[in-house]
């Protein structure tokens, strides 16, 4: 198997495992026992996410224009953080209202679905604006994807360490 096929297979396996966990919560009586809920730490993890993605996208593919890259990363992250909440808040979701979702189970904000949405939303924004500023468009794509995987996984770990609940 060629190296590209192996990498594609690994990425597909990661996405499938992240999107299809083996547990079901069935609108249970989850109770948050920590003082903080995932939504409470969102501003801090958003700042950390933006810093990590900005530095990696600015330095690794050498995009130049430090402040321009920061602005683009901030816009892309705002879109990826806000869009899922707009969808849920608008009550068009089949899951119920936003408050119901936050209180009915161990609904951590960051999950495999969030990672997928983040890449789907951020990749076109960042890539299309910066592709003319880099020598290697492939390196830019890889950097965007890997930095989003790293930051999303880091935020998920932080969320689970700081917030806690039980059935």
C-alpha cells in the first residue's frame, strides 16, 4: 500500500471512530458536578485555539503577512465556533433547544462531529485566502488540517479535565 493510501486510511479511521462512539445517552439525567460547564471555558479555549492555528499557519507554510493570517484565522474560527450554536439556538435542530442539549447529557462542546465541522468550515476560508501566498499549497492544506486536529483534540481534553458530571 502506498504512503498516501495509508495516510488516507488512517484519517478515515480517525474520523469514523470520532463520529461513531460506542455509547448512548438517551436524554438521560446528567448532572454537572463541576462549577464550570464546557460553555464556560469556551472563551479561553477559543483564544488558545486561535493562537496555535495562527502560529502554525503563519510559520509552517511560511504565509507571511502575520496580521493578515491572524485576521483570517480569527474569522474562520469565529465561523466554526458560532455556526453550530446558531443552528442549535435557532431550534431547527432535531436534538431540541440549545439549553435542553446542554443540560440533558454529557454534551461536551467538542467532539468528532465538531472537528469535522471545523475542518469543513475553516479549510475553505483559510485556504482560499492564503493559497496565493505560499509556495506549497499542499503544505498549507496539511497545516490547516493538522492544526485543527491538534487544537480540537486539545480542547476536548481540557474540557473533560475541567468539567465533570455524573448520571
